[in-house]
C-alpha cells in the first residue's frame, strides 16, 4: 500500500509556519481564557454605579432626601471628621456630633427616609477642610471605634476615605488609618456583614501623585480589601494642557491611574486583569467652575466622561456636588469663583447628575460584598525576532544614548536619557522613574530599518595622542563623533557609555543622512 505522502519532500519552511500558527493559536487561547476570567472577576466586583456627593453641613442645607428626577441618585454623604475640640470623636464637618446632627439637622430621619426609598448611601470621611479622624485618634483601637460609630448608627456598607492635604502626606497617620480600617473590615466580614472601602485621592493628568500611590500601597500592605480608588478629576493645574477639555484631562488621568493601580496590585501579590482594574477605579469631577479658574467642567464634559465610563467599565462615577447642580442666579456677578450652591455655568433645566449617571445602574450596597480575587500572571511573553523588528532587540549589556530606539516584547521604546540594564517595560508608577518612552507596538510586516553610516575616510580616525577642540569630528570603530570641548586621550567610547560627562557626542541618524546627502566633499 502506497504511503499517502509518498513523493513529498520534507519542508522546514512548512514546519516553521506550522509551529508559528500553533504557537499563535495557543497564545490566543491563553489570552482568550484570561480575558473571560478577567471579565468574570470584574462582574463579581459589581455593576458600575453613580452616587453624587452631598455636603451635609453646607449652607443653605440641601434637602437630598426630597430630591426628584436625575438628582434622586445614590448619595455620598460628606464629610465625617474629628471633633473641633481635638477629641477622637466623629462629627459632621466638625460642627455637629452624631447625636447633635440627629437633632439640629434631623439627619438620622432623613437618612432612614432615603434608605426606605431604595437609595444607597455612602459615608465619606475626611475631605479638604478640618482634621481627618486618623490625625487625632492616636491608637488603632480608638480610631477603629471612631469609624465604627457612624457606620453602625446609619447602617452603612460602603465608606469613602477622602484623603488629601496634610492627611495625604502623613504616612504615619496613614498607616494607622489603614490598620484601623483593616481591623474594622475584618470584624464586620467575620460577622457576615459587608464593608466596601474606597480611597478618594487627588490626581493629575499623569495619574496619582507619589503620596497617593504611597497611600494605596499602605492600605494594601495592611490587608485592606479596597473596593477601589476614586480619583478627583478636578483642579489639574499645570498638568492639564491649556487647549485640553476637562473630559480629555480626566480620561488621561484615569488611564494613568489604571496603569499605576495595576502595578500596585502586582507588587502587592494580587495581580488583576484590565477589566478588574477598571472596576476598581472611580471618577469624581467638580461640576461647573473648578477652584482653578481656567478649568470648567461643562455638560459636554459630563457626557464624554459617562461615555468613557461605559467603554471601560469604570467601577463608579461621582461628582462634587448635588448641592451645586443648578445654575447660579443673576445676582451672582463673578462666575469664575466657586459657590457651594450653584455650578457657575449655564445648564438650563439640565443637570450634571442626569448626564453622569446615565445607564450606570449598579448600587454601592450591591457591590459592597465583593472580595478581590487575584488573576494568575501571564506566563507567555511575546518573542522578539530581529528579522521582523524595526530596531535592535534590547540587550541588558548594551548602552543606549538618548534617542536610541529598541524593540522589547514586540513593542518599540525610545531612550529618554542614557541607559544601560534598565528594562524597557519595567513597571513604574511615574514616567520619570524609567529612562524608556513607550512608542507603540511592532507592526505586522516590519523589517529592520537600515542604519546609515559614514564611509571609511569620511572623517579622520580617532588618535589617542591627538588634541581635539570643540566641533572636531572623527570616526571611531565606524561611528561618527563630534568633540564637545577640548580633549586629549579621551576615548569616544565614553560618548556611548556616559554621554552626559563625555567630551564626545555621537552624531545621530539625521545628521549622518544630511552629511551623506551633501556628498563626500562636505566635512563640516
């Protein structure tokens, strides 16, 4: 019987194609499974929700319990802080103790009414003004009890820790706060209760500040199961481009925070997928006029931010504040100032809460029982092939001057300054912590980009005994250099190893191409 493949010759080319196809299918299968697992974990975190902040002690009093229409949302009641007498006692805005608020603000009754109406409430501790409880309570036990009192009094399952200003910079009180919250969360969960914990932190368009990432790290190290990090997408200052919309600045900040949070969870031993990380991020814009006069968050920004929240599956959207979600009266002349009771922008009968909350159907209480589950780390790294890479593959031993481009894990990076041994894709919390700038992926069908060199004799070869002055050019091992200042016996190789202090500067590709275009007679 004839063999079915008789007469066919073995082909290494066909085999290599088959290996590539099988490998790609295996890799896509792994990624597909991981994606499904990631989405499932994100869904376990709960459905994205909207809840607007309400300043409980602001004048005039905002009757959140009677809100109708778009304003009848879940609410974040703010702010619980330490007593003005310096004691470790929870108060509303340092003006009302819990019992006093029940009488003077009728707050207990109003909270009960909202809960009976099916509106979930979040308690927010901290804020910009007054002392956060951890700054006053000097023991973990006393601090945990101070947090516990309003949580139990109002029957709350989700809290919001608004940490900013001096409270954010103080890691000593930050550690005590995290330890107290971890203890309280564990106690409540041990009793079959729920306590979701959100950190609300300031942000720039580049993401969380160093103090912000430090605070997140402290909470994770103390064992707090964070529901998420809610960033204040407001008052960006110099980090926002003058022609950038508030929505665009907010989205840039959220993307940066997503990257940072992924690194923090990875470093903490709980790697999370893309979707799971987005579910752990919230956005809180300051509607209308911000504290920075040039920054105004308008209704178009609200629509754009809501659209983005749906696209990525943002865990939560809030706003500061329901008190301000109306246009200012004609009696107010200077709309570049911030007012507690109006937005400072024209909005007619429309509301920011209506646009920001659109189709965000989840609720804080429904998400409060979620437990963070790690996702297995990826075990397959993309393979780099010099034949299909536009630039050299990164090498740990090679030195790269500023402007050098390399390929690593199928991505292109450019050196921001001289570097050696620094991984291009090393996770860092801030861009200034890495010498590499990510440019983009290697594209299908790419091949090495030719590197231009000057022919032998174009410039004199470097001589160790020769004296060189600024502007002199030489060739060294086929590489063109220019003297930055007078030198003798200084090897041009130093221009590759340490260009900052070397008297030699390597000519870049643009300079070499210009020299070649001008012809062999050009030597300046």
